[in-house]
């Protein structure tokens, strides 16, 4: 983790990680605290770190420098969907409203 925050989680790798850090600075000026995670240094993905951060902030943005389907964003979305669905099923509820990739 490169920066701790509590409002949104920004996950990036490589060059776009700089964009994540710059975005975190800009968001801070607006009173939004962004957590920044370097996914390249946690291979295989540290699922518990990502789930913990997503649970803490409630918002996740992945930043990549390619348009490959099933990249980092797909992996993170699938992880969060799977773990949230497991937790919801165990609790008898459904929280997932929408998972969207742009």
C-alpha cells in the first residue's frame, strides 16, 4: 500500500500508478481520502488486502494502461463479486447492485 485512505481505493500497476497518486492528491484537495495500492508488487494478488481496502472505503477504481479484457480490473471485480456474494449468501442477503467496467 502506497497511501492510506478511507473514502476510495485506487489500484494500479506500472505507469498508471503515478496517475493514482496524482489523483489521490487532487481528491485530497476536495476532502476525499484515497487509498492507493500497487497491484504489481502483490503477485499473486493479495486478496485479503484488496477485500479489506474495498470494505473499508466502499469504492474501488482500477487504473490500467491497456484495453485488455480480463486484466487487473476484471480480476479485482471478480474477486470482490465472488467474496461479496459468498458473504451475502452466508448472511441471507444480497448487497451487490452493479459491477461495471468502462
